[in-house]
C-alpha cells in the first residue's frame, strides 16, 4: 500500500475527491492484461484489491508482483511513448482507473493541483528508481551504513504526511469498494 501514499501524501482532500469522482472502478479477472508493453494506454491505475504482475522483455523471466495501493500507468501519463512493460492481473483484481485525458485537463486547468500532483509523482518515481537500483545490485560494493535507505523504508518527505495519506486512502477505499 505504500506506493499510493507517495501520491496521496501531497494531495489535498479535494484533490482526492476529484480523483475519485473522475475515475471508475474496474474488475480485472486473473490473467487479464491491463497494460501491454509497446501499446498505448489511456488510464492511470491504482490497485485497490488483488495482485498485478509486471513483466517486460528486459526484465527476464521473473515478473515483479504488485499489491494493494500500487500505481501503474503513471509514466505513460508523463511520457507519450508506449509502456515498456506488461501488467497482468495475477489474481482477480480491482483497480481505480483515471483517464489520462481527464487528468491532463485538470492539470492544465488547476495550477495548485498540478504542482501537488507532479511533486507527489516525482517523489513516487524517485522511490521507484531507488528500489530498481537496489534490485539490480547498484552500489552493492558499498558497505551498508545507518544513513542508507532500505527498499521498504519510507522517505523523510513522506513521513511528515503519511498519516494523512493513509487515512485518505482508507477513506477512498471504503467509498470505492462500498465498505
């Protein structure tokens, strides 16, 4: 669930309300390809329930698994090129899909939302890049010390607002899943 916290930690309650109102809940049966490597996508997805697998020709045989709160489709929002990975539902899953065109329109019309959204996306992508480096063994020759960040460790920027992001996501989940 931590990945969505990077996004929600910088957004306001009204930003989250807009995202909930602008997206739609989609059931994704096991085995369904949500995003196909090389094919344009039109939505940003937040995984509400289930498990997704990310695979790509450059990743080899071992797909990465994603759980509740993960975000996919964000790079294609920023960069118009097609995705470099395939995302498949490993089990019956549920996602919240926010159309890129609606999101882009809101980003163009609301400078405050744009600043908060892009900042949170930058922090999110920086965390993902650090984790990718760690998985690939980048910097393994360095001894571990107390200043080193670990894969599941939350960044200092997120710690200040994690309680707000967590309660926002819980509230959104209850609303979206009807709990």
